[in-house]
């Protein structure tokens, strides 16, 4: 072996060999036990980032390890390729979204290959290709036939300049993120999936996901949001009955006003210029619960009052911008003392704020601070409820309402049906046709896929599919009359809600083969960011259950085990631009870092070193994986991603850290060069340490405790380096080589070519001798009057008499005794000897 390991040469050499031999291609005909390892597939933005590298390295180590354990492993890769960024690029750069996306896929695929990931590229999918989204259209039609897809009018954010619907995150301070126009709320016909039909199933199913992080299960539980409350109606001063629903009927005596949504019939019926102006104002801004929490609370006094069901008090009725018609009944009973939105509104409009829940009964008159108090306690100032706990008071109010006939207990869900319509080009066409005679007609499956037209332009605002001269004009498949295609495309979350099924089975004439799905699914280990804890995972669970309900598959939960990895972080570098007072950010590669601070390479001037935060393109604190691979090799960056931090925690990037990893690669190479197949002699301590490490690392990888496995490899390396030449040392070197194979595969292959047979990618995990997992020697502490004076290594189980003899024979012990008489000897076998003098 050469004196140093050349990562550049080894990386390209072994990646080519793996490709040629298709080392990581999953075999559907294999009789071996199966393991499906999957990382959340990336959006093809153009470059992979360090966060991707960490995510995929973890999955890769597990996939390689499972292969060494004798499993048939499915470890695929693909691209979540539809979405707005491609259309943005089309508008900004004058390119076609398809060309931009496919170029990015080619670049990112090359980057992933340079890192040596054990991926089955034969199953690569891109959601923007017709052979994928055509099958998605087929599944969508199946769900429609089963009554799980429907169309209804819904409130959306409308940009009147770009003439498009905006996602809530594209509305910034009430304006379109691109045009800057004041966003309007409009009613449009939208396509929906009936996820609410599965609310109970999705909630109950969480209890079976024992290998998911508890915080993810809790986040989904809260999003589904099952709650028991009271539905009742206020009688308004104009004689109208106003239905409301509350999850806190216990606080009913704290109600001080009633609020309705701007598009509620009560609001619409007012008809005054002032009311119309306020309703128009409410149409600006976002539509999500999160935005309503933070937006300024605005109201309009209708002049109407609502009769309180218990006290008979007349409560003022407002139109409020924080109430939405799509949530509940579009009207609320407002209790400012115990709901923050109500509190903010009441404070602004000087409405009463009553305390009806307190920590203690004597706090009934306690004034409020600057916030509502939403917690538990005892009911106060609440007539017959006084002194009750919250849960008991809820039940009491519901019981009274039902017995008196003015309300009923009702279970409601926070979860809403999933609106999947998007008014944009770069997405899966929704496979329906609108006919003036027949209505909405599904596209016959024989006509799938409905493909996107290539000849589109983005020089005019709005959806290019709407204004295409020919694409949307078709004949009705039922009556033959002129009709038009649906021009909305599907939410890209639909694309990622079943891709794991297509990875497992890819027939040309169907979305998948149910028999193959049964053999591969559920995914054994799914790895991805916590940012996908709610929507992606919930939608994927829904699609799986929906497909099971209609008989397409037998699997109900798609991911048996879930792991959410931490982020890779880096400090930031900036200067304030004197012309505008704004920070200018610099990339780490532009900066020279020293103990005294940081300077800019370009001019030598100082830059401010900021906090260690998530790597971000906007802050430029990103590290290019290609540059790291070019400088240090793929194995060094892989090793860094596994080292130090537990994988669920954030990992701070450091140049010193990657340099240390590169040095360890060379250190291992020098150790592997000491392998001597002809060596003789035993070293039981080395062999015992080897077997213990093999056993422990297997457990570490199974539990994704990669940082623990790394620490054990460092420890075993140190032991083997210090050992004298022997057959035992050579066995340990060979075992160490197999242990690092999932983590540093290029180094492992290069060294294995010298001492092994075939590819290490095909080698088995080292076997463990159970007899060598238990230490047969122990170190016993020897104390004099409770203070440690010496130690002695003896065979495990050495008798008390022998331990006492060895203790008394110790020169250090005799010096400590200084001739004093020994009054008592305490011996704890295998642990200590204490001499009392």
C-alpha cells in the first residue's frame, strides 16, 4: 500500500466500479429479508447543500450496514420536481421550467454521486415527468370515483396584478410577494381531498408509530385537533339565529361580545357603505390561523346585539377580521379574559374583560395583565359553575344546554379538507374536463397522462394554461361537444404523498404492483427534517390510508420508523453598508478566520462574526459540498457528518473539524497498511475489544447513534495502534476495515482491495464471538482508610483471600499504612479491597 491515501483517485475509481457492477440495485426477486431505507427526496434547486449531505449520509450508512447484515436493501433517490421556484426562474431568467428543472437534476445527481452514496439509481423518479404524474392522475381519478375528491367554492388569496392565487406564505404584510399588490380574498372553485374522512384514523394511527419522535406525533395530533365543545345559537336583536361553536363552553359567563366573519350572511346583510368598506378591508391579508394570530385585530360594530343564553345580557356583535367563514360556523363567542385574540380585540375597542377561570377561588377579582390567561383552574364569577374544574364545567354547560334544548355537545376537528388546486403551470394537470352540457367530467384513463404543453410563456401574469391557445380546448369525452380542460394543477404535496410507493414498484401500465408494495412497505427507516413533521407526513399517511381504503394496497402506515435529523449550522460574516445601513453578507470562502476575528480576503478589512445559525443562502453562511470533496475527499465529509453531535441535534460546521476528519482518514490508512495475514500470536485484550466494538457499533447504527459509533471506532483504532504485531491485531485491523465500510466506503474499498476478496460493498458484517463480549479480567481498587492507594488487575471471580493477599503485597499500600495495625479488611469481589487501620 502507498504511504498516503489519495481520496480523489479512490473516490472516482470505486464510484465507477459500483456503477458498473450495479452494487446497490435492489432485486425484487431476492429471497433475502428486505430493508427499505429512504431519505426525503430533494427539490432540484440546482445545488445540494450540507444539510442534504448530512441527511443522506445517515441513510447511506444504515443502508450499507443492512446490506452487510444480509438484507436486500432498497435505497432509492428521486426529485420533488414540480413547484413555484421553476416558474420563478422562468419569469426571471426567460427559461422553460422543464429545462431549468432537468438541468438542476443533472447537476445535483452528479453531486450526490461524488459523495459515493449507495443509491439504486435504476429507480430514479422525477415528479415532473409524465410517467410519474400520469400515474398520479390515475390515482386521483380512483379517489374521485371513491368519493374522496370533490370541488367546491373556497376562499383564496388573490393577487389582482399577477392574476393568480397565492399561498399564505406568499402574502407579506397583506401584499403579494412578487407584485406588491394588496391581496384580496376571493371565492374560487377549488379541488379538495377528503382528508377529514380519515381524521379519526390518522389520530388513532399515531399511537401505533412507536418508532416516531414523540414531538412529531404531538405536532400531528395538535394539527388534527380533535376537541369536544358546544354548538349553540345566539338570538340576535334583529331576530336572526346565529350559530356558534366553542371549545371552551366553561367560559361562557366570560363572553363580552360576539364576532362574525366579513363574508358571514349577518355581515353581508348590513348593506351600509361603512360596513361594505370594512368588509372590503377584511378581504386584504392572509387566510391562515397563524396569520390571524399576529395580524392587527380590526372590527366593525354592526349595531346588533346577541342575547346571552344564561344571563340574558345583550352582547355587541362585531364584524372581525380575525374570524374566517371557513372555520367553524364563521361566528364566535368571544371571551377576552381567556383567549388572546379576543383579548387584543377587546383591549382595542374598550370592551369588558371578565375573569371566569382562576388558579384559586380567592383570585376571582384579580385583574388581568397584558395577556389573556388560557390555562386551567377553577371557575369563578360563573354562577352555578363556581368552584368547578374546567373539565367539569365544560360538561356541566353542555348538559344544561342539551337539557334546555338550546345547544348540543359536538366533537370537532381542527383538520380541514385538503385544498389541492393551484393556479400555476408547473404542476400535475388535474385530469378533468368542464362541459357546459355534462358538467365536470373525468378524463378517461386511456387518455392519460394529460401532459403539460411545452409552448408556454411567462411574460404575462397569471396561469399560462389559462391563456394557451389550444391546450385547454378539447371535446367532452361523454357528449362530444366542445369543452375545456381543468387548468388548475395539483399541490406539489400530492406528488410527495405517494412517491415512496413508486420507488418500490414501477410498472409502465399502473402506479404500482400491490404485491411488490406488500413486500417492500412500510418504509423501514425514513429520514428527513422536522420542517416536514406536519403537512408532508400527514398527507403521506392520508394517501396511504386512502389507497388502502379503496383496495389499492394493504399498507396503512407508510413509515414504520421516522428520524428527524438536526441542521448543519455555521457562523455568519457581515458588514454594514454605510449607504443604507443594511448588512452585507459574505460566504465563509470569502473570509479569513483567526483567533482575533475575521477579515475579508478581497480587501483585508474586518468583518463582523455573527451567531452560529442554520446555513442560509440569504446569509451566505453556506459551505459548498463540492469544494469540500475536492479538498478533502468524500469520506472526510461523510465522517464529519457522523461525528461529534448526536444526529438529532444541530451540527456546527468548522474548518478545523473537517481537517481533523481528513487526518483520521490518513491515520486509518496507515493502520490498514500494518495488516499482516501471516502474523502469529494471540492478544486476547485486542480480540476482546474488537468483538465488543463490533457488537456495540451494530447497535449504534441500528439506533442511528452514529456519533457513538464514531467514538467507538476512534477508541478501537487507538487500541489496535498500540498493540504489538500478532494475528489478533491483524484480525482487529480487518474488522475495523469492515466497521468503517458504511461510513468511509472509498477508503474501505481501496484498503480491502489489498487484504480482502471482491468488493467490501458486498462483504458481510464481522461476526461476534459471544464469549469475548464479556471481560474475563477486572481492575480492583485498593483503598487504605477509604482512600485509593493502588489498583490490581486480576481474573474475574478471584477469591476474597487472594484479593486480600494481593492488597497487602502492594508496596504503595504498605507505604500508606506506615506500619499501622490493620483492624479490618473489607473485600467486594471484582471491585475493591478496603484496609481499615
